[in-house]
């Protein structure tokens, strides 16, 4: 019986430690300090964990983006590990029935984006102001 109580205590302490080391992420995308309108576009937003300044292909977290530019990370149970992340953003649409194009011209692709953010344990409400071309 003591082993079971001891094991349960260890599990409770471990679970509490894990909860403190995760982050929740939501926010808004801005351009020139103004909210970005994504209506009529298919928009993809991902956060790539940086390890030694490079994106780690094993740690990618997609976020859902609303037409008003607000976003929330819902994948992975809505949590991600704290750390430094590179922001990838693509927004595909067409003008007057033309071909689909990324409104940012690939400036925020995984390899070209210079937008980074720090995610800390707990709740993170980010305002990401996209730099001009």
C-alpha cells in the first residue's frame, strides 16, 4: 500500500511540473500597427521552435487564423513548450479569379521569415507586427 501512495504522489508532482512548463498562445497579426484583414484568403500560421538559431523540423506548431487577424494555437492540445520561435505566415488568395498568390510573396516562409517571438510558460497574448517589404 505504501508503494501505491508513494507512486501516486510522484505522479502528481510530475504532472504539476509538466503543467507549469507549457505555454498557451493566442494573439493578433498587425501590419504597420493595424490589424490585418485576411477575409477571402486561406491563411496559414505556424510557429517553428528555434534551436541554436535554426528551425527544428521536429517542433512545428500551427495556429488557426481568423479573418480579422486574431489567432490561437489549437494543435497539440493548445499548448507548446516555452522558447524562441520563428513565425511562418502565408495567405493565399486570388484577384478577380486569377491564380492563387501569397499576399506576402513568401516573405514569411519558414526559411525567409525574420519574424521571431519569445513564448514563456503560461498564457501568451502576442501582438505580431509584420515588418514592411
